[in-house]
């Protein structure tokens, strides 16, 4: 029951984790499971200034920006890389305070869903939340089980579930921050 149960996804700020988490979100959404938050784990903290880690830190920054764009409007919590593994009650309490502050972690953090599939009249509609996107022309390119979407500077590749992957996108429109794409045979 999505009103009682939600899922929180955890990923590292790297391209492979991003791709796999996006795919997981798509499939959870497809089956009506509710994802209410995303945790980006092992983020290098600002005080890390070792030149050896400079490229890694730069890549993490770029990936974190992509995560914010792709998973909006879900709440995103960044878990800084700690000096020691988070074990024991004291360290867990410290991490909990860092992440949640005064929020109750047991309560649902949002009802917003960044991606949703619906079936009506033998047509599947993919609804995708994309806040702040500028542009009127929507370019769609379907390659295998992936759909590439471009609106202005916004670009996103969506892994499609198998039963939608065999269909073609026939129309797309952007309505108040929600992109709706219709798939038909």
C-alpha cells in the first residue's frame, strides 16, 4: 500500500549507480511502489582538498547535479563520506542527526513521484516531473528499451519497462513541469 509503505533508494555519486538507480525508480513506479527519498552516499566533503582526489570530487559534483535534475521532486539526502565506517549507536545517531535533523525518519518524506506509468484506453502514458525546463520543442528518440528525451538543454535517457519498450512514443507535451509521453502500437 503506497500510503503506508515507501522505498528509499541509495546510490553513490557515479554514472553507473545513477543509471541503475534511475532504472530501479522506473520499475518501482511501474508497479505502483512509492519512492519517497533518495540518498546519495559517500559524498566527498568540502574539506577534502587532496589533489589526488580532485578529479573524483569534480566527477561527484557533476553527478550530484545530474541526480538533482533527474530525481526532482524527490527529497535528496547527501551522506558525506565519513572518516570511519558508520557502526554503533553513537555513529548512527550522529548520521541520523546530520541527515534528518528534526524530521521523523519513519514518516513518509513526500508523496511526489518523479516518474509514473498509466494505462488508459490501451495507451500507456509516461508522466515525468521535470521542473525548470525551458523549451517548446520536445525531441524523442527510442533506441531499444531506452527513450531519449531532449527539451532545450534538458536531456534524459529513460530505461523503459519491457511491455512499453515494444511500443512507439506517439505524442509528448509539457504541462506545468510534467512531461507526458503517450505510447501506442
